[in-house]
């Protein structure tokens, strides 16, 4: 040690520098190992997707995406369509998922040259929230997983059925029929005080299950549009119709899952 202190500055520097370089190299290598070491379960490659704040799980088609498509895309993208894809079907939506992301997210952000979907200022576009757009983006980036439907809640009371039906109506039906149930003149018929709706409960059930095309007269007004069928469970159909029948000045009828099942069996 004493010998080292008596060396001139140049010779000391020559001895110290290799040691410092080696130490720095070890520190950098250790940092790289720390960053690359696994911190738990491996995470899926999401392509840089922004994770949903509300959940650590990637969205799934049946659990998250199909309900959004039913409420905001089904007027065009349904099983009766001729010119565009049926996004209510998982296999079709999965095959078209990157274009869905480009149209729903990238175009909306101004980074894709085609028109954003839903079309600007349409009822569906106005109803589609930022969080729903992000959910669709995350579903695509997360691999387009099919998943399973959300569990159907067993409902006994009419009050519970109305509450759950209101949520379905808001997410699926309100974009066309409006939150007030008054519809859009010459486009979508009203559900509020609807003579057509209140005249035949089984017909109303059948329309949700199978859809409807062609002219219809509601409260003395003609409408000539189409309504797609929706992939809803018997419980969901019962809930949403019970809500509609008990809202907007309608007849107060209750629809049960058993009634929906009976109408579905008549196909």
C-alpha cells in the first residue's frame, strides 16, 4: 500500500483505471440481469397495449366485446348483413380484429386514413365511450381471446329483473331507441307508449330473438328499417323486456325466462 502511494500520478492512474472500468462493467451487467429477471408469472405480449385500469385480465370477446358490439355496431354488423362483416359472431370478429382496432381506435385517434367506426355523429358513435374503445383495442392487442359469457344472474323478483334490464337497455338498445325510449322519427320506432309493443308480448320476445325486417306501424307512424337478432340468454331477454314494459308509460307486463325459452323453441 505504501509503495502504491509513492508512485507518480501517471502510474497510479494506469493502475486505477482498469479496476474502475471492471467495476462499472459489473454494475451495468448486474442491472441488466435485474431488469430481465422474472418478477412472477410471465405476462402475455400485448404489443404495447395500455392495460385496463379496472382489471388485470385482458378483455375477452364473450365477456366484454360482444356486449359492446351489440350496443354500438349491430345495426350494420349483424348476421343478416350482406356487405359488412358480422361482428356478433366470434370467428368473424376474430378474423377481422386488426381492422376493427384500426377503425375503432386508430382512425378515431387520427392515425389511420379510413373513416373511424362507428361513423361520426351516428347514434352508435355518440354512445360508444372512450373506455369501450380502449377495451376493444386491448382485446385485439391481448390476442382476441374468446372467453366465456358473463354469468347469468338468477333473478326472482320483478324489481331485480327491471334493474338488470335497464343496464342491458342502456348498453344495447338506447343507441337506436334512445334513452327515453322515444326512438328517432322515420328511423327507429318508439318503445315509449308503443301500441305495437304492448299488443303482443310473444311477438316482442320473438323480435329480440330473431330480429325483424320490413315496414311496421307504431303509434300511427310508419317505419321501414331492420332490427338484428341479439345473442342474448333467455334471462337477458326477459330482463330487458321487463324493463321496457315497466318504463316509458308501457303496460307493466313481466317477461320470464320460461316464456322466452318457449318462444325460442318455436323457431
